[in-house]
């Protein structure tokens, strides 16, 4: 079964385990993929099979459950991966499919408030974010064929720009002011668009400097940092798309996190955890260690894919059954 675990952050002791649904099994690793979203007293979590649940944190009681299949979606190849977005009184998710690619549910009841019937792209793996537009907040999502901005009140498409994603579109879009940046692996590359005050979308650049698979990219100041397939670890200028530096030797492919003026990079092959400066002058390392122990439950095609998490001065690392 898929379980939502609640652990004591200081000791690791299990406080609760709430069943979400049947486990997803595949060649790359079984189980859920997404990050739970905490909103006050409630936790929202989307299982890989498409079960979205609302749990009361204090008791572990199930408040409601809604499947992405009920919303017209189908389980994508690697399972549902999205981290649900809580926006005001709604929880927004991406079931994909003919009923509408994106849906907003009442966060207290799970009832559908709206669904984007004019956008029917199948579900991939990115998560929604909020952008402050000229006329108010927008919901931004990267789909397999486009990046779009929606009116949160009714789900109407405010703007859209084509994006030729391939196989699996995973990283979450980055928004800064009137700029929206997206990237994806499988040689899709990256793209930045500028949203005008009138809602007109202008392509600023599209190139292959950043081809981020699923380790994530982080915007710090005016630069994007992350791993680019076939390129290495990259620092890229947001406004121009130009590469500032790359490093192909210090660490192989992996995920990136940020806290306290440092990047925490996790190598997916060997579990090396590396601390570097967020510098525009190159890879400046301040130490490393190798994750130990490592899981004995890894599938043959599986690797260490859970992103590092930093919270309240602690760095959390997960490898399948081990946290």
C-alpha cells in the first residue's frame, strides 16, 4: 500500500501512517513520488496511482479522497508525481485528459470547483506554481506541449506558449516578475517567456543550455542552477539564457536544494552529497560525504532520486525505505 507517513522530525519516530491506496509498481522503483502539501491543520497528498487525499494532521483522519481517474485522468507511465498546490480555498492538481488537464477542488470537501475543459493534455509530472500578474494571481503549469497561465477563479487560460516536451516533462516552472522559465530533459532544453501587461506572451529564448531531467533547477538572484543532461552542472543567466559556467567533473547527475547561501547537491548514482557556494564564478565546493547506509530495495533501473530537503536547520535525505 501507499502510506502517508508522519515522523517526529527530531527523532525519526513514526507518529502516524495513513493508507492512501494501492502501491504503484514499475521497473524504476515502486511507491509514491510526490511531496505532500501542508496547509494549517491539513495535509494533501497525491499517490502515484492518482489518489488525492486530505488528512487531518493531528489525528490522521481521512477528510476526503478524490482520484485523478474520477476527473478524467489516466496514470502516466511513471505514476502521478505532482505536489498539490493549495491556493486560497482550493487545492489544484493536474489529472490530465479530456475532462480538462487541470482541476481545482474545494480543499475542505474535495468537490470540483472548475476544470480546464479547453486544455486536455495528458498528465505529466510537473507541479503548479503561482505568479503575480498585472491583474492578479495566476496559476502556472508546464504541460507536455505548452506552458500556461490560468485564472485561479475559473480556470480560464490567460496565456499559453508552446513547449515541445518529450517522453517526460518533470521540472516545475520558475516565475520571476513577468518572466516564466521552463526546462525539461530528453533534449527538450529550456525556454523563457515574457508575459506582457496585456497578457501577450513573448518568447525571449529557447535553447539547450539547460536540459534538466528531474533533479530540479533553482533560481537564485538572476541565475538558474542545476544539472543539464550531456552538459553537466550549469549556472545559466535567466534573462539571456546564456551559460555562465559548467562543471562536468565534480559530480555526476543529480538533484539540487538550497538553504543559507549554499547549494546541496545529491548524486543519483552513488549518493554523494556535496555542499557548494551559489557562485557565478564556477563550482566552489565546501565538503562532501556519501549517503550511508543505502537501500537494499532498489530496482535495477532505479537510482537515488529523492531531492534533498532542508528544514529548521536539518538536512533530510531519503533513499527508498531509508530516511
